């Protein structure tokens, strides 16, 4: 089990990343998807996936790049889902 200290450090890192990049990630997702509700959900999922990765001892060199990478993969998944349904 992860120590409380480590979880607090991770929480601080992710909270800072959220305040630094949330608006840019939402703008990026909106530009790609043009659906505000889906965009916000995807950005939220981006932070959830990032948290999960960090808790599993994943190392992130550059937070901004990592977040955009996760978000772009979610966007691709959404496009695939839409193509499959149509």
C-alpha cells in the first residue's frame, strides 16, 4: 500500500497540473470534437487516467506532454467509437 505522504505529493502534483492545464486541454478537446459535454468528460478522464498511472508508480517526465498524449488517445478512441456506431 502506498504511503500517505506519497499520495499527498501526487495529489499536489496533479492539482497543480489541473490548475495549469485544464483550460488548454478543454480548448484542445473542443477544437477536435466540437462538443462541449464530451470535451469536458474527456478532460476529466484524462486527469483520472493520469492519477491512476501516477499511483501505480508511473513516472511522468513532462506533465503537459503526458496530459496531451492521454487526451489525444481518448479523442481517437471517441472517433473510433463514433465510426463504429455509424
